[in-house]
C-alpha cells in the first residue's frame, strides 16, 4: 500500500503524501499492557499521535516520512500549547 501511494504521488505532483510511522500506540490511561509495550518498542501516546496527524493533515509536511520521534515531538508541542 505504501509503495502504491508513493507511486501515485510521483504520477500526480499535486497529490501530497505523508506517511507517519508511529511506534506502539499507548492508551492515555497507561494500562499494564501499555507499560509492557513501552519496554520493548518505540512508543507514542494516542493523544500525541492524534494531534500530530491532524496537524499534518491541515498543515502538511516537508518530509514524506515521519518517524515515531518526530510524531511524538510534534504531538507534544501541539498539546502543550493547548494548556
């Protein structure tokens, strides 16, 4: 699917594609399962991921691929400005 979207973006230059690559998505309540996931992989909170993806949809990105770390940073920044 990802390769198909990249090919589509090459064929239609006005079609912007952004591919977020989150790690393990953790519930805001931080369950036992979430704590175990956080020990074995990169992680992002569901609120951070949601904020980052909405921001990407509205404002776009200069990067086609966004790592978990970039998504966490973007999401936290957006959520911190809401307080």
